[in-house]
């Protein structure tokens, strides 16, 4: 099961997470190198040099050592340790961003070294129990070198007088963010390796957060990543807003060849919606952080693949060259579609990856894992280059992450809903796909399948949605699986995105 990163989306519900620890950077020589750079200014090139040097050494497994009072904390007890917002970094200076920190303990045992970067000089952010409120009392004898597990960013995103939490970095290489008026949902990661099989979880060992100027709209973060297979240097420029933007540059230094690598990986949860709700005894009609994968390939073709909660691990690969973008979308925005006043899935952000530069040949991969609970992430999407990363040969990637509402596409209708059920003539299946196309006049449907046959295709207006409904029957014949594809055309030209669906017997 994929990890789930932390946040405020479901504060009263426990979350299962994969636990990974990080060794203090002093044991790696990184802390000393950072301080040595202060005479000439510390920056992105220095983090890249640290990552390169780290990759030339054998991987050193991080320590998970913690005092027993912290290592045995359960989920609720860990949440009882809260950062005191009065001690937020940069609060006294009234700067446009503030930082708060996470205590180590429970599932979050790893130490992450944090530095404030000001005028090119990194200063360690010192740990103290005085920074935290301990509901059950602070454990005695905690070392000043205990350090932090991660950090979160606050900014006045919803109103000028209040600093809301807008992003969090905590656990392995996970991070996530919100846009104005939204709640935490899906996550991103620095790097994914082996997703869908035996998985390796890279970790962020340290961060350098640049002190913002009084009028700054963005916050710059440098990060050092480490893993069995590679080390890496990252730069994030975070700009909160109606859509929160992360401009990301990554330089990966492989220790060995990496074939199943995930660049710009996204992680989400899909439990059920539509006809799949019949599998769950639940008062809600749908439960998910994301409901579909959207892709714009190198030819400009826009694809939509509804997510599923499969019975077995399912991997889909969309071959491409120089993709224009991909993302996991939360397209359904009506509260009454979820009927969940606590989780508010209708307020979860979509996340779109916009590559910068030519990424070359490869594939967008979608991995769907079976799950019976909404507390585990079971969906991953990422870019895998056609050629494996080569040992000792650095690889660079740059991209922009858009957290927030899905961006509209002029001239192309979107898929609004997908449903299926048994047809009258078994073993046929009937599919119903709603598009937000305002008129069916002059529209035809092109529906194909990789196996079996498509029958009885029909288009009609949908007065309830003010859109167009496509319905058809699929006869699998002897096939055990098939890839279905549909698109609406007007005058022979596409007027909708491409709907994709994988049917499994």
C-alpha cells in the first residue's frame, strides 16, 4: 500500500503510513559542508554538489532511534504534541510566510535537518521542547539535538489577517498543499521508485528554507534527497493563491541503474463512486480524493481515465513523447455528490503536472491498488522515462505543480460522469458516459475496444446536467479484459476529450 502524507483533511481518523527514518546530516558530512559554503553563499548548486557527493558513497541506512516515550506514541498521542504558533519562524518579523515544525515521534521517527537560508548563509533551526505544547506533558531528558520530523508553511491565503496552513513537508519525500478555500487531499513526492511492485521510498534528509522578503509572494525551499538507489537535489518555489503553484527543479544522481523510476509522482485515494458504491456498506455515494487521471500528450490530445478501486493491482501505461501535462483530478465538486460534512471531499484539490522543457520518450503510468478503507492511498501517477536512469549519470527534470481547481480547456467537452452495469443480454455491459457538452446537434460518437465488440451506441441530451449522454453496450465475448475508448466528434473533428476505460472480467 502506498504511503499517505499527513495533514488536516481527516483530523479525527487514524492514518496508516510507511515509516522511514533519516540519519542526522552531521553523520553524512552535509551539515559541515553547508556551513563551509557560507563564506561564498549557499545555494542550489551547493545542494547539487552535496547530492552528487552523497551518491558516490554507499547508501547508509538511517537510524530510527528515539526515546521510548516518543517511539511508542500512537496516532492520537502523537497529535497531542502540537507546535506553539506563537513561536512560528518569522512571525515576529511579520513576514508574508511563517514556518511551524513537527515533533519526532510515533510513525514520524526520522530526523530532518532544517536550515534558514538568509543572504546565502544557512543557519540551523534549533529544536527545543519550548516550541511545543505537550497535552500529556513533555517527556523528560529530551536532547537538544532531537531535531524535527518536518515543517509546514503558513501564509494569508484566505484572508489577509490570518495565516492559514498552505503546505506541509512530512514523511519520506512526501509533500502536499492547498489552494484558496480548499482542504488537504492528494500528495506529491520528490521521487518514486518501484511503485506497483517492491517499492523503495526516497527520503528528504534536509531542507534549506529561504527567508522571504517583506513583500514576497513566493517561498523558496532547497532539499536534499537520499535513497538506496540515488541521491538528489531539489528546488521548490511555492506560490500560494487561488491555485497554489510549486515550481520544481530536480537533479537526480543515481547510485545504480533505475528502470522503474517515477518523476513528478502524485499519490491519492480512490475508494468508490458510481456503480462501484454497491461494493461498500456506506451512507455516502462516493469517497475519493481524486476521481480521474487527466493527460495531455505530446500531440496535444487530451485523455481522461476514470479511477477505479481494483480487485488486483492494476498498472496502465500511456506511451508518449514530451508530454504537455498530466494530473490526478477531483472533478466532482458538488457536496451532495459526497454527503460527507466532515471529510468534505468536494473541497480536495486537483493536482496538475506541467513539464518544463522536453522530457523525451516515456510513459505516464497510473497504478491502482485495491483498498477497503479511505485511510490509505491506493492511487499513484507519474512519468517514467523510456530509458532507465544510468548509474553515475545525473538526470534533471523541471516542472510546475498546480494545486487547486481543474483548469478549463477551451473547445473540448469534459467527461462529467461514468457509470456501468449489466445489460439485459448477459454477459454484455452497458456503459453510460456524460459529457459537459451543451448540445448534441451534429455530434457523433467514436467508440472502440481492444477486445470484444461495441454495440448499440447512442447519443442523447441530458436535461439534468445540460450536457450530452453517450451510452453503449460492450460484449466481451471470450475476452477477460479490454481497453475501451470513446470521443465525441462534430463535423469529423474532436469536440470532447478522449474517454478511456479498462474493463476487467
